[in-house]
C-alpha cells in the first residue's frame, strides 16, 4: 500500500482526478481506485508511467512498488519476517561483492 498512498498523495497535491490518471494508464477508474487503495497491485510497467505522469523520480516509485511486494510476501509471518529480511539482506550484500 506504500505505492498507493504515494500515488494518492501526489494526485491530491496536484489536484488530479482518479479518472484522469486511469485514462493515462489506459485502465478503468475502478481498477485505478483499487491500486490507489492497495487492494490491487500496479503492474511494474505502470510504475514508470506513473512517475512520468506525476513528474517524480521513477526509482522512488519502483522502490515503493517493490517494498509492497516484499511486505505482501512476508505478511502473516510475524515471528519470522524480520529474520527473513535479514537473511535476504545478507544474500544481497554477498551478491554485491
């Protein structure tokens, strides 16, 4: 829901209607509303489009999109989620060497 919150914030700041963004993405307004609420995930290919539309850094939105995916993957794993993140972080660090 991180990306959805950011999109809503940008949209509100710029005074843009959901239907305008939906039309730009070539999806219907209810679908865009679900993305904004976090009920549905944006496609990765839509993230650069959103960055262009709102004139923001693409990487910032991609990070939020990816963080949402990670949070979805560890949802419900209260006892293990932080350890799993640490293991993944360790593996990523090793891969960078």
